[in-house]
C-alpha cells in the first residue's frame, strides 16, 4: 500500500492516512476485498505511532471503507451507494476553492484545475 505522510501538511497524520487510503480506493488501486497491512506494519513503514494508524483504520471502518474480518485481518469494504448529504461533500471543497480564488484565478482556470485532478484520478484507476 503506497501511503506517505508529510510533516509539513497541516492535516493530522491520521487524516493523511485516511485521505490516502480513500484516494487509493477512488483510483482503483485498492478494490473490494483487498487485505490491508496490519496496523503495526503500516506504523513501522511510516514510522508513526501505532495508535495513529489505529485511529485512521477505525475512522475508515466507521465510514464504511474497511471491515475487520476475524482471522482475515482488515480488508477494503466499500458499501455500495453510500449515502452522504451533498452539503457534507461540498464542505471539504470550500477551503481549497477559497485558496484558489484568493490567488486570483478565474472561474474557468479553477474549473480546469478540478477537471485535471479528476482526469488524473480516473487515469490512475485505469492502470488495473
């Protein structure tokens, strides 16, 4: 599992892990039923505290992205048709869009950046 943490990132490390796993799922690099490394292994690989990884895994489990199967470990488990309110999906976009607006970019330029990022996610997922 290709995860990294950035000490200069303003997000807590556990959130970087959560976001990283979600990105791997979105790209198709992690699919339904894929086993994940143990908390201990990920903590060792990333050189972070075990509890940090446990918190990230727990949040991913609570959100329906992971399930713990006794004897099989932690696996990717994507609930089909996850119901999330549109407003909840928009909230994390606002700070990023605000930053782009404050740089003076036009709406068209911002939309172009968003399209490029979507395309990059889709292309990475097509490597399967």
